[in-house]
C-alpha cells in the first residue's frame, strides 16, 4: 500500500510495494506517481477523473513500471482521506501481471482451439448444473447456420423450445451430470452429427456442469452411403447379368423352336395360335432380359453420331397418344448437339425418363421439360450424383417434372432393378437407364425432394469425328456351319435352325473340341458362344484367326460384344435371336450358291 498527496507524490509506501517495484522504501518516498510509477504519464489523471465522483477507487486496473523498466499490471483499491496535513489518497495495490499473462495465454489457446475446431467442422459447448449455456465455440455458423452466441446465458430448455432436435438432449445432459459419458448420432438442421457429452469437473473432481462436442460427418456419411449403394448396384448388376445370360440361353430354345414350328404349321391350322402366343411371350421375356443386361452394363454400346433432338421429336410423336391432356411439354434441345453412342439405347434412355416423368405427374398433370446443353465435366463428384461422369466433354440430357418429388429413401433405391413405386410395372426402366449410361462411360445426376419434382441429368459423351475404317467384302463360303456352345438346348435348336435355312450343321460342346473339328473337317463358318468353361469364345476366336484367318466367325452371346475384348468377329448375334435375323447373318457370310 501507499499514501500519496492529492497531486500524486508518494508520502508513504510499505515494504511490499517497494519490493513489487524494485525500490527500497526510502527510494519510493517522494516519487511522483504520474511520471515515475505510471507507464503512461496521463493515465493517473484519467483514473482520478473516472473514480473521483465515487470518492474511492474500486479495482481500477492500470500499468505501472518496474525500476528495471518492466511493465506491471496492477489493480488499485483506495479512498480519499482527510488528515491534519490535508487531503490524502490511501491505496492498496495488487500485482496481477502474472494472472493477466495467464489469462491472455488462455485466451490465445482458446482462440487457437476455436480455429482448429472450426477447421474440422466441429462444435463445442459448456453448460452448468442448471443447464445454462456458459460457453460455445467452433464452426457453429458454418454447420448450424446461426451465430455462435445465440444461446449464451440461456438454458438448454430455451434452446430446445426455439429449435427442437430429433433427440432428447436434456435427458442426455442430465445423464452426463450424473457422471456418464454419452455418445450418439442425430440429424439436425439438415446435418448428420456425431456427438459426445461428458461431465465437466473442477480441480477437486466435483461435477460442475457438462462439456459437449459434436462433429459434422454429413459428407463422410454421404460418401459411405454412396459406396454402399455402388457396391449393392455392382452386386445387383452381376446377378442381373448372370440371370439374363442364362435366361437368354433358354429363350433361344423357346423362340427358336417357336419359329421352326411356325414355319411348319400353316396359317389357320390348329395349334398355330398357341405357338404364336408362346413366341410373343418369349419376345416379351427377351425385352425384359435386355433391360436387365442394360442395367448390368452388358447390353452393348455402339459408337455412332446421334442427334438427341431428332430422337426427342420422334418420341414425342410416338408417345403423344398416351400423354394425358393436362401434361404439357417444354422442349429445349438444340439441333446442332450430337452424342456418341448407340441410337436405340439413347432412344431407350429418353423414353424411360419421359415415361417416368409422366407417371410422376399422374392424374394431377403438370409440365415435363426436356433440355440438352454442352458441358465440360471435371470429374469431381457432387451429393446428387448417381454415377460420377469422368472428366471430359458431354451433352447433358435433362428431363424433369414438377411432380411430387421423392423422399431420400425412395431416391436411394429408384435405380435398383425391380424397385417401383407404381402399382403396375416391373421396375426396370430407370435401372436400364443407369446401365446404359454406365456402359457408354457417362454419368447420371438426380435432383429431387418432397414437393420439388424430379430432375434427371444424363451426361452423355459428346460426339467427336471418328476415323473411317474400310470394310472388307464378306467371304464367299460353302454351307457347313460349326456351332460351339456349352448349352445342349442352344446347340440343338440352333442346329435345327441352320438346317432349316438350307445349311449343314456340326456341333461342339466346348472350344477345344470345336477347334479339333475345324482342324479335321471342312467347316465354312463358325458360330461360337462367348461365355464357356475352359476356353472362352474370345480365346477360340483368337486361335481360329491364327490357324484359319479367312474363316467367318459369328460371335453369339447373352452379354454384349464388348465383353470379348479386342477380338473382332465377322458378325455378332445377341441372344435370344430370331430366325430371320440369323438367316440374314448367314446369308451375308455364306450366300447360297444358285442351283
């Protein structure tokens, strides 16, 4: 403590003050506070002016200087007293330099912690035993969209009345007050959050409140979900492709035998209508398997220049009778845009998307918009992506409706085969869209939500000038065709079809025996299945090209020709094929000699 004159001259100082400032008591007596003790010579006058109306100094915090020049932060308590010598100031002094330095360090640490927490999209909060919010920090504005101090000084009860959560946070905080560490995940304000709430203890270990932290894991959960969806789609694709391949082999028998029977049964004869019904059912089954193959990405992908505007015009003419009168179309597909792909599959994609939009509008009606625009994709994925398009130039085909839209669960399953929200339908339309686009190396994006309609964006590779390749004349051959297929039913019916068309047929159940027949017998053409045990069709064709380079080869499969890799056959037949298509193929490769 010290006593000074009203003008600020030190009249008395105790030893503690002298030690604090680095002087002896005798050295301090007579010094002037303004110039000798205060770091700022004007600071004392300001302090006196501030506290004089109260007649006392109550915790004023000022900077003094030590004898060696160091700055000290001190707090002052005192009052004016009247003595026989006149008005005096008696003041008690506390050195808070170390405390302020520690507080400053804590503030710096808290600031750094807050910045770190914001970097990882995390939030923290502290509440007392009455659940009053004492402190908050982190990426509150970034994650939750409101100011960090919104609920400071208020209770969690107030917070939940204003902004209800999907969990009973009050009960969870009370469990933490009882000493439990609680961890949970919840959806809040459109974010997926992972939370940890634990007791806040003082130095003695007593629980004085709760500390909570949460981390925004929305992006990682979306990525995990997309990975799971991709794995499921891949598994379904393998299953769908395998089923379609095996079923196509059966359909070869159904359609082949139906065609052979119809060639023998005259029109109007008993039983012909039944066989025609069998063939019609087989054709419808073949359409379903083709959509399964499309979903699996095994339906084949041509590579020619296709103008979507022409296909859209054609589809609108075809579908016009089935479109309700209360459904309007808005079309913006420039005629100059062109994609690279298979025309029939571009047509199928647009047809399925238009049909989906029409069904979404239902009886209420609405508007279907179809547009196309050139776009460069950088290959970076977005939350709405179903298939992320690789980097490159695309034509984005967009079909969207202003219907009821989809909830997140429906959106997640809408592209799966056999999933449908309609009372009728097989659920293969959008699944086929996905497979076709995947096979063409494109991308798909879906933007939808409850009450927001649905907008499908298909990223289709833009057309480029393709080099022209010369096509050699088909070789003129004889009449004997070798069939290499591991399925007995397929070999039998295809052999009968060949013989009915005027050729001779030889069969082999695998690639090795087929190559032996070619080596020992006069064979004029080979029909080889792509998927066989032992030697695959590709391996058989490679061997035939080496030993008999001029021998015509027809590749036949329930999958697509791209699965064969770089091996090129002279013709390709997709199972199940009609006898007319088979006849045209053989006539091109093996024209019959005139008698």
